[in-house]
């Protein structure tokens, strides 16, 4: 599991870099900080899902996290 999480974090970082370069994200974002933040949210959502949270609840939480990043 640890290796899978690391690979997902690398992929997420690469996607954020690409988004910043293409103008989807502001040039001033800290990609490393945002990657850690989103990885933490994803891990938390996984735990919530395993503990019985509904899809609606998970989506609301994910939307809250995206708002914190300015989306």
C-alpha cells in the first residue's frame, strides 16, 4: 500500500505541475504543498469510505477540499 500511495502522489504532483504550466492553476501555487494536502484528503476519504460514508458525503468533503485550494 505504501508504494501505491507514493506512486499516486508522484502522479498527482506531475498533474499539478502540468496544470500550473498550462495555466489551469496559478503560477504561484506551491505544487509540493498542494500535493501533500490533496494526498492527505484522498487518504482521509479512503478511510471514511471504508467506515461507511456515503458517496454524497465523500463528494461534499472533496468539494470542500477543492474550495480550500480556490476551485
